């Protein structure tokens, strides 16, 4: 008998009919003699709907109340799934974040899990019940409800699997696994049988929303393999695992696009040691992650500083950069959200020269202009105009020959 954590995403619990199908799958797993902890997301569209409601009432709702609001989505689906399971005769108890003692830091809307009470979950399992945990939510030391950032139920599932020492963590979603690129954008996307934690970490951080980045970080830290698969079929999905377990090694594993990048440009700053630190320190204090950075130094002792942040952080980043620019005598701060970051990822890039050059050539041949570049050991990212996003993904995916042959 093993202990299996199964996470079901929003589409998988998107209607009562679908919840019934999920209950069927859990009943089957239980019937095979396994203990099951199911982690659920809110029904599809629900988190967005709730966020909209909050924003209708205030331009700047407090993050604490927004967390109380959006966490309710997962409470509903956890209860519904438990009701469906009990109705089938599968003894089940739902647990909210605080009931499972999922303790987080106090950073509302993007909290990090600190600890999970193994005892609470184990006690319910020992009583012979399936446990359905509301994903995405936790509780801070003061008892406030927190949430883990968009897509955070993946992280709840992996954290629970690691805390309780599960034999397997399955992430059920609306595609059959992790593909070489988003299968909903590119018809030649190919499902991978396996992918390393390192590559998945890059794909997630660069826009492949199939797994939340923190879920992959945790899985890697605890060496907990993840099986990403479809809740609509029994097909084998993709195993995300340690590099040494991955059999096929490729130069470029996948291509991603992130349209949520926003470009911020601070113009004509005085150029002396410490200016860049002065711009970025307040951003860091406000918990804003800065991604690509370009600094153009002119010979007049002035500099233009361009960087990218996520859409959610753009307004705040502009505000902070504006205040600073004013103090330093710089010009206005300009936002441009017509940009997308397109990236190629692969462990093989470590040992192959010329991959980035080939990427630039493939884009140039299609007339796609590159506005910024960033690289790491196993990825190269370019910033392009958002109108070229799909084109750039397809050109790179087909150009590096990593997908299925069209029409095959
Ligand atoms: P869930 O609601 O189950 O958590 P998400 O919508 O968060 O599902 O993630 C699944 C989606 O991720 C897919 O529908 C797909 O469009 C998108 N996606 C982006 N890149 C990839 C990729 N490389 N492989 C698989 N899916 C991807
Ligand atoms: N419901 C949350 C979201 O839409 C968490 C999740 O689905 O994982 O982001
Ligand atoms: Mg998701």
C-alpha cells in the first residue's frame, strides 16, 4: 500500500460532473489499496471571478482581505469533492489550510509555506479517510489566511507530499503532461516522458504555467518526483525527476513564452556608482522581482535603465521608480506592456556552443526584433514585441526540431 497525493486543477473540478469524475478516480485509487490525499484548486474561472469582485469595490483592496476572499474558491471545491466521495461510500474529510496546519510566512497573496503538520493529516488517514485539502491557502503565525500565488495549489500538493513522505505526487491537469511547448499554442508540441527538475524549474519560471515554480523548487529540494498527467484520460504523463534519472538528453528541451512581462524604462539617470542599487533596493523591499535588466550608458554621464517586472508588480514598480527618478533628477518612467519574453531551455545548452546564436538567427530570419536578452547556464531568453509571441515560439520550436513532425 502506498500513500499518493493527487492534485486536481481548476478545469478538472470545473463542474459537479467533473468533480464526480475526480471522485471516481480517487475511489479507484483507494480501491487499489492506496491512501489518498487529494489537493484541489478552485473551480476554473472562480479565482479570477473573486478577484474581479474585490477590485470592483476598491482600486487597492488590502491583500489580507483579498486572501480571505480568494481562498474561499478552494474551500468550495474541497467541500464538493468530499461530498461526492462520501456519496460514493468513500469515507472522506475535507481540510482547509489552517486545519491541516499549513503554516506560511505573512506575505499575503504570495506566501511561502514554512511547515505542515504531518500529524493532523496522518490522523485523518489513520481513521481510514481520504483527505481532501483545499490547495493554494495557508495560515500565518497570527492566524491570518494567506494564499500562495497564482497556481499555488501545485505547491500545496508537493509540500504536503514532501511533509508526509508520500510515495507519489500526481498533478492532474487539462493536458496530458509537460510538452516541448504549450500544446494550446503550438500543434506540433510533443509530450515529454521525463524532464529534470532543473529544466522544469526554468520552464515554469519562464511562463509554462503547467506547474507553479515553487512547486518545482520544493520537489527538487525534497527529491520528490512529480507525475504531471491528465484528469481526462489514463495516459501516462510526464515524470519530473532528478537529472540523473532522465534517460534522454536533449540540447533544447522546451520553448516558453511569458506575456505577463512589463518593460519599465527610467530615462536619463545620473551615472555614478550606487545609482542602480538605489533604484533596485526599494523594489526589493517591496517584494518586487526584477527580471531582465539593461543599462545603456551615454557619454554625457547619464544612463537609461530598463528592466522587466511581472504585470501584477508593474504599477507599484513604476511608482517606486518614479519617486526615485525625481529625487535623482532623472526623467519620467515609462511602462511598456506590449512585450513578451520568449525562452529556450535545455540542460544540453551547458555543453553546446552556438545555441543562442542559432536562436537569434531563427528570429532574425522571420523579422522578429530582439529588445533584450538574458541567459543562464541552461536557458536563453529574449524580449520581443508581444505581437510576435506565437510566431517566435513556433519558429524556435520548429527550428530546433524538438516537436512532432507536422501532420505525422
Ligand atoms: P490547472 O488548472 O490544472 O492547474 P493550468 O492552467 O495551471 O492547469 O496549467 C495547465 C496549462 O498549462 C495547459 O492547459 C497549457 O495551456 C499550459 N502550458 C504552458 N506551457 C506548457 C507546457 N510546456 N506543457 C504543458 N502545458 C503547458
Ligand atoms: N485557484 C488558484 C489560481 O487560480 C490556485 C490554483 O489554481 O492552483 O491561481
Ligand atoms: Mg495551475
